[in-house]
């Protein structure tokens, strides 16, 4: 399968990769570009999806099974495919580089275009590029984009240094521009839903980056990638036999698109609702509340008394539910942020408190306890967490579903609080071949559909 593709990488984080990638996604949107993001990040893919007009998918050696990566990629790669790296090209968790961006570039035969933050740099860019080329000659560094360039004179010096001392072509020079800035906060970049004049911002990214980069040169580089295996034909979707309500709004938006697709493939219809605007849950057999930034919308969340009360009541009578991170915080008694404390759903006897420093950050490992509400693979599970929240005043009688062996979870030892048929934790899961949490959760909802929960539900 012919699949022109390339990776946008950098020497280090905060080099401007996401703005450049978003600009390129917008500039190539008319050509049907498909985007991917390396790592477990939720926010960068939101920008890429908004710019390209298509879902952006994550590629992650840690939370996905290694054997799933290639077929996952080939099934979704398009006429032109961009993969945005995370951190630096050679960075990863493992010191041997086996989970680095460079490893992914080699595994998927991705020509790499390096975005270099050129602030305070002129001739020094040459040994940087030469070192990156020499460090692993099997990585195809096919081009460089000069970013945050100070002006025409600065650009001239940079180009001369690169051309004189390396054989890496300069495919673009993006000058400093206030229109290319995305605000940041405790979890990284702000989300598109929170950015004012979103369409105007992304259009500006596309215009500025598109006019500063040689788009034809990037297409030529992408076309040098070798063919990929032809993916198997997609299986027809089954008729849905369960409905699962999913919180999708400004407060809750951390979902992997392939996980959402897998709900449909598992026979579940996802029914979106807004935690701040909808007075009641939609008709449903189960509930899913993902992560996000609920602390930024405390007033709006607490003002929706009727929805909070309904969720609490339905969880108490057995609604099968799953919540991650921000969803866990929402299900607690209260939430506190910047001196503001307000009541939340109250299904979990604990209080969520936002701190100034991360309470859990990075990849996690855990094993499921016997109390886990739906059967899962017995092996140690891989997930990730990134939360500034901690739980206080936790009812000591609450059972946990997970023993944490790496990471923090709820208390450094456990994650996955259990309340009736609800499971809520700080770990973010990714469904994959050997770790198929989505079909297992759907089966759990399906099994309970005609049990006591449904009988009690009819009386509500």
C-alpha cells in the first residue's frame, strides 16, 4: 500500500512541534491529510484533529501492544500522513531508546523532519543537526524546519550554517509570531474548546506555516517512504444492543478516537451528554466519563443540580459506570481549585483537591484485584496518569480494583475505587489487542442489562 508519510520531531519539548504540525495539518487539509501523535497525550491530537478535519490517533509503545502498532497504523494511514513526535526525537522512557520517537520512525519507515527552536542560535545549529544524524544513522532525518527565527538576517545565518556543514535540506523557516502561540497551563497546551476564536487561530497557523514552509518539498519527502502492508478489510459493525452515555463537553474530552470506535465494534451505541447543560442523562444502560479539566468549570458543574443528583442515584442503584481522572473527580463529594470548593456528584465518599504540583505523572503499571467488576487480562496492565488532583477524606472502607506497581494512582498503592457497579480511577486506559478494556466493559454493561440494575432502573 502506497502511503506517503513523515514525522515532525524536535531536539526537545516546547520547540513548537504542535503549532508547526497543526499548521501543516491545516495547510494539507484539502488533500485529506491524516494525523497521528506519538505518546499518550490527549490535547495535541485535539488541535491536529481540528486542523485536519479528521480524527487524530495516538501511537504509543507503552500503552499499546507492540504487535498492534503496525496494523493499527496501516489501517488508518491516508493519502498523506503526519506523525507528531513527543519531547525530543531520541527521547522515551527506556534508556535503550526502544520506545523513543526515533524507534517509531524506524519501525514505521517515517522520514523525519526536525523542528529546531533557533532562539539564541546561529552556527550552533550545524553540530546539533550533525550529532542527531550521527547518533543513529538508521533514522532518516530528511529535512529541517527552522522555528522561532528572529528575522531575515537570523534566517540567512541559519541557512548558511545548515547548508555548509550538513546535507540536511532546510524545508522551511518560521519566524517568531504572536499568532503562533497556544496558551499553556498545568497539563500542557490548552484545548481547542477553550481557545477563543479557534477557527481563526488554526487558519492563521495554516496560513503562516504554509507560507513559511516548502509544502511541495515535504510532499516529496513523504513520498520517499516505502509501501506499507495492505491492511485487512474492515469488519462490518454489529447492531448495537446497549447504550452507554458518554460525557463530551468542555470539561470532559480526553478520549482516544480508536477506543470510541471500538465501542461501536463491540455493539455499544455511545450517547453524548453535556455535564453542564443537560438536566438529565440520556436513556442508557451504562455510563462513561473520561478525563478533562473539570476544575476549570466547577461553577457550571455544581450548578447542574439535577444531573448530579441523577448520576448519584443511578450509580447507587447499580448503573454500570467507568470514570477516569477528571471523571473520578466529578463523582466525588466535592472539588476544590484555587480556593473554590463546590459539591460534585457525591457517588464517591472522597473530596478532590487540586494542588500546584503533579500528584501523579507518567506511565503506570497495575494489576487487577479480585474485586475488579469486569474480567480483564491477568497480566500487569500498562496505563498512564497526569493529574494535579489528590483525594482527601477518603472513606477507608471503599474497596479498590487495582494494585499499583508503578505510578501513584489514588494513594500510591491503589487505584480504581469501586462503588456498586462503578469503577473510577486516575489511570487512563488504552484498549488494545491484549488489553481490551472497551469490549470487556461493554460486555459488563450487557450482562447487567437485564439484572437487578435494570429492574431498579425501571422504578426510578
